[in-house]
C-alpha cells in the first residue's frame, strides 16, 4: 500500500515542480516582456514598413549595409518574419544572402529586444535563465550577444554569396545581379 | 486538361479549422507542400489523385502564388501556419496546430485546417465555388449614419477643422497603442505561455524524476567547454539535418533551457553562455528558407539555389560564429 502511495506522491511531485517553474516564468518574465511588446508593436505600426523600404533601396549596393545595417534595422522595426520580406528590394542573387543574415538577426538581437522574435524567445531566455539563477544580471550577456551577432551575421550573410556562386555552378543556373522592378 | 475535381478537407483529431472545400481551376492548379525538409506528406497522394492538382515541392522549387490552389505544411505553430492564410491561400497543416504564432489572427476556419491525414480528405459533393471577396462599399457622403461612428464620419470629411484634426490624431495614437497592447497580449497567449507551460512540464518531469542528472551528464561535456560547443554548432548545421532541427526552433529552445539549467546549477561556467547561444542556433531558420525567400518575392530559380546555398553557408560559418562568440566572452561574468 505504501508503495502505491509513494508512487502517486512522486508522480504528483513532478507536476508540482513543473507548476512552480511555470509560475516563476509567468510572474518573472511575462510582465516586462508585455510592456516592451506594447511599445515596440506601436513603434512598428507607426514607423513600420515604409521607412524600412526607403532604407532598403539605399542599402543594396554595399555588403556592410546589406548584411549588417539593413537586416538589423528590419529585424528591429518589422520583427520576425516580416523582416525577411525586405529581401524583395534586392537583386535575385542577393536574396538568399540577405535571408541568411536577416534570420540570424531575428535571434541575436532578441536578448535586448524580445519583440523581434517573441515566439522563439526561449533560445535566448533558456540560457539567460541560468544566468539569472546565479543572481547575475543578463544585460551584459544580451549586449554582447547583439554585438557579436552583428559581426557574425554579417560574415554569415557575406559567406552566402560564395556558397550561392558555388550552387549556381553546381545547378547550372545564373541568378540576376541586377535589380528588376516588381512585375 | 480541365479534369479538376473539388475535395472536402476536414480537421483531424485535435485539429483546428475547416472543413475546407478546395476547388482547383485552370489557373489555380497546383498544390505546394513544404514539409519535413521536402518529404511528401501522407495526405498528398490522395489529394493529387482526387483533385488532379500538380504537386510542387516547396523545398525544391517555388511557384507563383496565383497558381496555388492549396498549400500543405507541417508547421509546429510559429510562422508557416500563418503566412499562407494571410495570403488567403487555403492551407492544410499536417500538425495539430490551431491559432498560433505571430500571424495567429490570420488563421481562420475558412482558410486553414490542421491535423490532416488522408482520412480527412474526401471528394466534395455539389461543390460550391469559392466566394469572391466582398467588395468594399462605395464611400457615401458624410452624414452621421447608424452604422458609422462619429469619429469615422468626421475622418471622411474633406475640410477638417483644427480641433477635428487634433482629435483624430490623438485618437489614432491611442488606438495604435491599444492595438499594440492587444497584439502583445495575443503573442503571450498564443506563443509565449504555451511554450512556457510545455517546457515547465518537461522541466518538472526531468528534474523530479532524476533524468536531469542523466541529461547533465550528456550536456555538460558538450556545453561545458568550447570544443564541445563548436562540435554542437557543427552538428546542428549539417545540411539536411539543419532543416529537420528547425521547425518552430523548438529543439533549440529546449536545448537552450537545459543548458541554462546547467549554468544555473554551476556545472557550466556563465562565461560560456555567450558561445552557447550561438552554438545551439547554428541551424537557425534552415527549415524556413523557401517560405522566407517567398516573402522576399524571390523567383523560382532563386529558391532552388537559395535553399542549398543557405544550408551550405550555415554549415560553413556555424563553427566560426561559436568561436567568435567565445573570443568575445572573455571578461564576461568574471569573478
């Protein structure tokens, strides 16, 4: 009999532990994120797509602007996944490269700006929770995540130009380097 | 060849939405599937047989949106499940996912159905043609009417007074923020809270049952030093595998939470949090390439090249990102 009681108690304990975890996240994380989301959603709605589209036309000519500045701004202003749509202002050849950089930008800036990719926040939050558990501030980590991300995402975007050339040869396709206006 | 027939698709167990009636036309005669890194979903064969639609693999190629009668996806609830409903293309999700993700508001019963297997697909009887979008009504002269708020009527007047302008501007700002708040709460309910609940349950079971120690034994050597982290990054970004690890970033988020737990317990140095953030996400968005490029209005060849190219570049630069982060992590949380 004791065995069954222990088993039942042990079983319930698993979910009590889970519940405690859930409660600590809901009270500790949700309120701040909601406040930030409200502000950033409003900024995105007011400034939004037109501003970024104007910037995009200036940025296509230069690799640093193309893979570091533009995706950073797009991610910040439009969030995931709309930031990826800014690739439409690029010539076909650069679209995969922009994609490679912009998708990473939707993660590396997430530490400071959770509105960018709220649905995949736990990549950042999961690890940051460990830092919080040690009683340390997560801001230095978030800042470095963003800065290293800026450099690393630029490299990833630029490197994609080379892999794209490689795949072009493999498949015998040549993508246009010139921007064509939308059909 | 005008041999197209309509089908009826219902939601499966635990699914959402539908029933949808899919009616192919001369122009809309293709079904695109973007599932499991390019594997054919189980229901595809029956759909093709019943409708006469041409199947298109979204991972290999793309086709113009005007030709799509139907899209089949296997989205875990973040992005893909909202993108096609947003474009008003009928969408079948083989996963049991309801209104979820940043585009949850577009996922409606009349355009989206989930948890579909071949059992939910049947020929439609007396299929109705899809209704045309309701046309916007002609704007009427400005008079206060019962179906229009005062503010809406005022906004349509041509010669606005200063007071009206001020009032409308203030109203717009307030409304923008209010909508922003609604969206924020919606994001919480549709994506953040469910994920927290899911991971909390896992963590409870893992910690309470003693599995946690076993996980730690596996993870600590991987996440506890830079060589392990580089190896983790390389493995995550292997082309092909990277596309399978991608959906919803669920795997990366769970691994992140587990590594975070080890940092919290002191088994992994806090300094390594920075390279770990890069290592667990080297595969970032490899599952999403065709859709993402579609958002950028890429042409078919671009998608064919881009899918392979981005996977290669992820593999080529993944380890570099981890090392870069490691180099930048010195002095972080130094005692």
